[in-house]
C-alpha cells in the first residue's frame, strides 16, 4: 500500500514512519496473527505491507485485511512543538533480537519526562524471520530491541533458521504525556500523548476479546483521532506486538497479539503502551451578513459602473445591481479580503430578477472572486454579464479569477462577442468562467432552461426570491473546489446545480492570488431586468479587513445591445 504525503519533506530527508496495525472488533479470535511493516520511504511518501507470521497448517488462522492503518511520519531529531512540548525522534541499528544468541537491548538516553514512546521497525533486512520491535523505559531513557516472539526454535528465528541477523533499524518517538493543541503543517491539531495498559488483569493473561474490551479514555476529540501506539514493555516469554481494537472519539483499546507458531493460544499478560492521538481542529467559519435594511450602501460596499450605467443602490430593502434598463454593466464589491489558499468561502444570497414588462429578460448577474491587488472594474455589458470581455475592445473584470453567472438571456455560455469557449447559447442557465489569465474561458455550467426559471417577467413584485449558495473550498493545498446550489423555496432545501469540481485542475486556473475580493456584477443589453439581491451572507475560515477600494467609479465605454 502506498501513501503520498500531503506536504513532502525536504529533498533527501527520509522520515521515520510509525504504523498502527488493527484487529477485528467483531470476532478477534478469528482474525489471525498479523502486523504491518514499512517497505520503503522517501521524502514524498512510503509504502507498507501487512504480513503474517509463519504457522503450522493445523494452527493457521488467516488474518483479515486491515481496512484502516493509521500512521505518523516525523524527521529524526529534537523538536519543540508550537505549544512548547518537546518531541525526540531517532533511529538505532541493531543485530540483536530477543530469544536469539545476541539479545542485548540498545539504550537511548532521553529525559525521563518523555514517558510516551512509539517504536517501529523501519527495515526488513531479515525477511525470512518474524521480527517486530519493542521498547522499555528506564531511569536513563529507553531501551529498544527486536522480538522474535515465539516464531523460533531455540536461538534460531523462523522460518529462515537464522542464528545471526543482518542489521535492522528501529525508529523511536518520545514525548511527555499531555493534552493540548499545536500547529502542524499550518493547521491547528488537538493532541493527546498518553500511556495505558492492554488490560488490568495483573499477573493473569487475558484473551484477545478481553483485551479488546478494556478501553482507555481519550480526551477532547470530536471524532475518532489518528492514533498510533508503541509497545513499551515485554512481560512473559511469548513476546507479541500491538494491534488496535476499538477506537472512538472518547476511548481506545489495544491488544497484544501473539503468533501461533509454537501453540494456538494468543492470551497475554498486560503490557504497557504509549500512544499519540491527533485530530485536526475543525476550522471555525466567521460569517458576515447584510440585509440592506437602510437607505444607502455606506462603507460595506464599493460600486463601479461601465459607461453611463446606473450605479448599484439599495431599493426596497434590496441591493439593486441593475435597473431594468438597456446596456448596463455594474460591479458591487464587498469590502473584505478572503485569502485564496487554505480557505473555505461560502456565499449565500436571495436573488430577484424581474420586470413589469413581458418578453425575454436579460442578461443576469455574476458572483466574482478576483485578485484583491487589482482595483475591481466590471467587464462588458450584455452577455458578458459584467465579467467576460467583449470583442469591441472592452476588457473583462479586472483581476477576475472566477465568475459564477446566473444567466437569464443565455449568452454568457456562448463563445460569441469575444468570449472564450462554451457550449453555446443557453438561456435560463448557470455558467462559470475562469480567470483573466485564462482569457475568461468557460469552466462549467448547467443545461438551458432551469425549472423554475431564474427570472420572472410581467410582475410588479420583486421575484422569484430563490436562494443561491456558492462554495469555494481551497482547504486542500493546490485545489479549489467550486460548487453551486439553489433553494427555490419548495420545501426541499438546496438542490445541486453545479456539482463540486476543482477549478485549479483546469488549465489556466492553477495559480491564485494572495487574497480575493468578492463582487457582484450585473448587466443588461437589448433585453433587461431589475437584478437584485437580499439577505447576503458570506462565511469564511479566513478573512480580514482591508484598506479597500471604496466609493464609486466609472469605466468609459459606450456600446449597444449584447
């Protein structure tokens, strides 16, 4: 099995890998002996395998495939975490193993306060022997060793009948037992570093099922955390290795599994273990709203217009982006910055596109994220919806990165009038176009003739009052997942219009600015509507105040219908 790190280590660095094998919680005794082993490691990832110790056919029980194996990767050395906690990690080489002729432990001096220890075999240079790793703590630090368990005959490990070993590497990680929150890879992570026992039977052995039923409490997790444990004692003569059994947000259980090479029993004395449990802290979204229940926009919005277009303004308790007049192109920019990387931005608003006249309405509204280092200016009127360019020389939205358009007339998806790509004319549709660097190319969209329609004609009452929700999720490095939903107030809530897609995977969209502006543009051409929004809400993991471009401005460009 291959694992690719989300964030690669520096070139040439080979991190230490710690794995957590699991055992079936449903019927532990029918899940045969097995563990997990590191196969290969680079700075970009690693591979691992699940293996079984050899066993005579009359005692062999097949192991279940482990559906979930947690892991931790860390570079060797002394580390101070963001909350001041100390972490020591390193590796030792040894040719010794318990129950073989050379069985001495290797000592590693560490502070005695670092009482939570993980250990993991990093190599498999003796593939014909069953070897796992084990640690034990003492007054000067830790000791590490290889363990043949019972897969041996005298001083020979099995099945290879080796009396001496090639050198193997054991990795270790040591921390102090504690609970807290640290920053790892730029994210807040809740942790618990703890010690526990596989059971509390004293000098009595317990079956796998009994060990599995003994749970240790976990603290402060919302969901089951990533948890890796290391065996930190060796009691009795049977050896064995850890496998995780139960795991929830509040507790964990661990068993000491045994091989069946020499006998079929797998009961074991209580063993000590240390564990590291980690969970990313769910980011908290901060929300900002505007219900436009005032007479003027004030300082929360900055407006721009193309030519002699009517500036956006509050009308009837709603933000009117365009009136029902021809050849309008306007932009209304919310005065807040939204970092483009590592963010989740959710935009919601009620939408009204209406006119007291009959016939075909147009053109629509676009919701835009643009480069905040560039002063927002609307693109062309008509089918460009204030976002795309036009072949009369009118540029597209200044610094535009993505434009999500509610297109009543149908020309925003049309590769005409200088627009780049698209499936053609699609009235009553939603269309997304890309960045200025991609020449505002077509990205995605719906089919034509959404039902119910985007606009309402022959009405003197603002309509249709549908609610739209746009999400841009860039919480994964190098990705920006965009989606659009609509609630038409029929009691069924939000319905997907544009399924999630990674906009940055599309050619020309792979780079993003440091920060986004959020703007609404609206346009009309020969056809027109009143275009309005209400109950605006934007929520984001990260946002910040800005010295934004405020007030009103005009870009001069005269034209005719589009």
